[in-house]
C-alpha cells in the first residue's frame, strides 16, 4: 500500500506558559486513507502526549475536531491526508487552531463566544398556536416543500468553521456570525414558528447587513450548508416586515428599482438611493473622476431591449421564493 | 462548593430531556455536566430514526411495538418497562415535533415512517439519516430557551453517597484541570454506552468509555446484563463507522462473494431486516465460511448494495451515508456497493435501574445507554435507543423533581475529593512501564476474541484472565503531560481505566450465562435456555475489590417466551 513521509507543522500554544504561539514539527509515515485526526492521535500516542486537540465522534457529525489544514478550516476526522497533499502539491501539512476565537491550548479554541452569541439570538422554536397543536394527541403539519426551505440549515453541527473564516466577524464585534444568523433564518421560515419573519429583526439587531458576501462560510462548511444564503434571505424577510429605512435595505431596493426602470444598474443614482445626500457627497470625488474619463452614464437610462421579459422573469423568480 | 438540587451528568438525549423536564419546575437549581459541549454528544451520531406506533404509514399500536421489542430482546427485557416506553412513544415524538424537530414528512404533512429491523410495520420516524443529530440540536435549543445551566467540558470522576442517599459527585473541570466536589440532592447519570471497550472496531465516539457506568461500579453499586453488547451489522470496512439500518430499511441488500443475498438462509422472511444480532452473525458466518471479500490490507467484509434504490432516493433519504462512504471508503453508493462488517455498537447492559431510572441509592438515577432499565434485554431493536433515551430521560427527570422537593442535602464527605486528587496525582508519578496505547489495543483485541459476536467457554476464560492482567498492568500507565490545562493525555488515561474496569464486568457474566440469547451467542451452548437463564445478571464489586455475580428475575406481563423466528 502506498505510504508517504509527511511533515506536520502544528501550532502549539499554552497561554499559561508560552508567551506566544509557535510551530512544532513532527514526521509521520502516512498510509493511504489516513485522516488528519488519525495522524494527530498517532502523533499523540507515539511522539508527543502533550499535544492537545479535540475529537469525539470521528464521523463528521459532532463538530468537535475542526482545525485549519494548510490555512482552511476542515473537520480533521474526515479529511484525508493524501487528498490535501495532492491538492497543495506538498508533503507538508500545517495544522492550526480555528480563527476568531481565543486559543485555550494548542488546537483547542474557546467556543463560548460564538455559542453565547447564538444563544442571544434566540435559536429555538416559539410554537405558533395556530399551527402547533395544544395537546400531544396530534402532530403539526409540515409539508415537504415547507421543510425544504429550512432543512439544509438543520444540518449545522456547530463546528464553528464558518465563524472562523468569517470576514464580518473579524471586523464587527456585534456581528451575529454565519451559523448563528443562518439558524435565525431556519426558524423564520419554519411554519410552526410564531415569530416567523419577525425573526429577521434579530438578524438586523446583530448587523446582518454587515455580511460582505465573501462566501467563505459556504466554502468551508463541511456539511455543505450555505449560511450566506440564509443571511441573504433573512435580509429579504427584514424588508418584508418593514425594516426598509437603513442603508442595507435601501441599497438592495435601489438595485431592484434600477432593474425595474431600465434593466441596468443605475450607478449614478445608487449612492443617492442608498445613503441619500451624504452618499452623494461621499462618492463625489470618484464620481467626478468617472465623468472626466467618460465612464459615467447619464442619470436617466433607457430601458434595455426586452426589458419587459426581464420584469416577467423577476416576478416569476419572486413567486418561486 | 458547587451545589445544585439536581445534577445531570451527560448531555446527550437522555441528559437533555431530563434537563428540559426539570427546567419546567420553577425554583429548582439544576445543572448539566458534560465532558463535551452538549451538541457533541453521541446521540447526534444516531442516524436512522426513532420508533413510535404513530400508524402514519400502516396501522400500528403500542402493543405491537411492545411485542416486537420484547421478541427482539429475546424475551430478556422487563415487559412493564417496555410497555411504558412504547405507550409513551407517540406522545414524546409529538412533544419533540412541537419543539421544532425537523422530521421528514409524508405528502400530507404528517411525520414519515420507515421500516426497520425486527419491526412488523414501518414504525421508525426519521429526519433523513440525521435523526439523532436534529434531536440533539432541538433539545439543546429548548434547554437554552429554558435557561438550563451547563458545565461544559467537565469530567465525572466519582459518585459520592453514604450507602443510602446520594450526596453528589467529584468532577474535573477540563479547562482548568481543577477537581471539584459538587453537592446535589439528586444525580441523574446519562453518560452513554461503553462499546469503546472494543476500541479497534466500534461505531462509537472516542469518548463512549462508560465513565458513569465505571463510577457506579467503583461506588459499589450494581450493573445489570453487562454481557450483552450489540454488534451493528453494517460498520464501514476500515473504520467501523456506522452505516444506518435505515439503509436496509430503505431496501438495501447484503451481498456475499457469490453475489447472493445471503440473508435468505438466515431469516427467509425478514431478510436484511432481521434483528441486528442475527444479521451480524450471518455476516460473520459468511466471512468465516469463505464467502466474504478481502482487500489488500487484509480487511474482510461483505457488500451493502444500495445501487438499485437509485440516485434520487439515496440523495434524499441517505445523504449522510453517501458522504461517509465517499469520505471514509472512497466509494459512492450510487455507483458501487459499500464494504461493511459488524462493529461494536451498543451496550444493552448498564447501571441497574428501575423504570423511573432509580438505582438502589436514593436520589441516584440512570437513564439512556448507560442504564439497564431493561427495555432492550439481550438485543436492542434499531430505532429503540433514541426512544429509550428520551422516555427515560424524561421519567427520571420527573421523579427527581419529586424526590428533591421533599428532602434536603445529604452530608458530603469531602475526603472523597481528596481521594480523587490522590488517584489522579498517582497517574502523573507512575513508573510508565506500560503504554496506554498498547494496553488499549490489547484490551480491544482480547474482548473481540473472547467476548465478541461468537463466544465459547475456553476463549472467555482466557479473556477474563487477560483482562485482569491488563487491569494490573494498567497501574503502570503514566500521564506524561504535566500541565493541568486541557490535559487530554490525562483524560484519555482516565477513560481507558474506566474501560478496563467495565471489560471485566462484561466477560464475567458472559462466562456464567451458559446459553445463547440475543447478542450473547455461545457456540458451546447455541440454544436459549429459559429454564435456567431467563433472568438478568447483576455484577457488583465487593469491599474486597472482587466482582460478585448474582441473578434477578425478568418481569413478564403478557408476552410468554417463544422461539424467535424472522
């Protein structure tokens, strides 16, 4: 069977003892099929009992073992070493703790912050008395197409990989976080929930408009969930419940209006519609440059050809949603 | 000292349900202590579903559910407890449904149900193949809603009692490494199973090391039916990771190297959906008689073939299984059959408890896989464990509320904390002549050899001797990591020491039960013997440190023992 000599560079840190994190190197002969978790355990068993990492189910369902493998969050238990080596064209694997959380020791991070944040966002069903029966003699009816709207979000195993790579989390202390906001959306579209779309107000209070749609949360999710998709839909719900008077909502509405008017994005009017006069003033220097170089279009735009077809498509898309 | 009216140890389905129940009562102080964050618990790995006679797909009744369960148990289950569980099943399913649990649905919006092994009707409610996962998440959400207090990443060390009443536990905060006494009027153990005894081939999480069960043994209290360990028929070839029974429930075939659906020889009527003990023995027999497959690494296996189910059904009903097969075996079940072999899976035996979870010590309860109530007897049916944990989690929670509201705290003997500190200190200063990793593997090998799927006197005697030898040698295992912060070297050592203690309690009654019943199959006594062994085994550790075996009658209400045919 194929075997390879692999160098593991593992980030070590014990805040009680070390001034700062450092890398320690371990060499291991790795057979085909070995996972990162199996390698970590083998290093611990045969080379260094002090190496600290979390692991539990080893079958990608408990969410304990997420670490960064060559820079990307992965569940150690289901990550095949050969696959990573081939992908990066290397014989070295760098293992680090997840980002956006404090390190407790080595690869173990402090989950309290992301989980407490989720708790603040009320991630539990509040039963709608119109839908959920009062006695235990009956079930509520949930139709397969209703379940489909939120089912994928219930796959979340709270591994915090998305939280670790979230750009908005890095810069905004108040930002709800990807898996947390996605869970708010999960309940907002559950027909059994009493709060329903009103839950989007929670998303609003936790800065959901600060998501920059970098898509990293969806890229790293080991369960193939797209938190950003849930966040976008939660934004939509917030507009539905009337949270329109804010830059995020106005920005989206400006796009929408633009398409209705001409089928093209009206970039000249966009700052005005999103942020008002303040937006115009902010964007003035860029605007002037654009005009001077002939890049700016007129504020009045002619509709594109087949504009009416576009409007039909947009309406159909909204009905599907 | 930390102090709670009720302390729940373990945060899987049983622990969280008990917590939910107790959180409904205002004014009680309750905490859940768990060595992992609650949603990591192994309940989450249960895939296929949870049984309840809802009758949504075919007419069904709690009586039929009870009968199937008793028959599945090879008549060793206590029938009053089984009846209670099956009677409560539909209501507790609806209760969780009302909490938001995302069950898969029928076209008319009701909860869908699928066929499972040993069941007369499609009775297993499910959420695709992630039933345990969504159950754990839903219960955790509701616990957050009710403000349940959690002590996350704390490790149970011992149970403190005075021979009559429980007074609390000693536990270690893994993050700081500090050891604490925790006083409680009632303690509910929901610490899960111990199939990690079979370390090298099991579906269990790394931490399913029977910590509560071992603590009960050390506390001088009885364990019941420990010889019964379930081997799940379909573990992945290399890792033993679980492939749900739902895969066969949806119509999957088991195939040998002749291309035959060999279950027709063993259970002509139920075929692949015979109970787990029978299917596991069938697979092992095929392999032993040369009709299995063998890979380059020497792994032997048979095939679980799902291809005829078609892409759509696999993606919709078994998406997680598909992904596990791809990630861990490099096999896409849509294109190729999955290589499988039985894997140590479930502990039917455990802490001796009655149908409200009560142990012989007042205020000490056990619920879920760590407990032996007993509703599974000699063999558990698929889909009954998720049911067991929520029903008896709830009932033990209810009973604990009543108990603590009438009683004060029992005196807590603080020397117990000191004793645990000394036990742990000694692990740091041991001579290190033995290695944890070697002993753990030896233990696993000898348990598979002597107390695996097929058992016989000679092998079991060898195994018992060897387990006792390993127990002695384990005194020389050393913890090399000298730090107290999140010392996983220490944790893994403590877990291994629990496994060693439990291993002995499995082999001893297995040796004395001279019959074959459910998962306990003896080649030297291949028949069930109701005259002599229709009874529970009970193991306790005496003051001298030796194990003592006794027997206890089975509760029979209306289902008389009969031959088990499928």
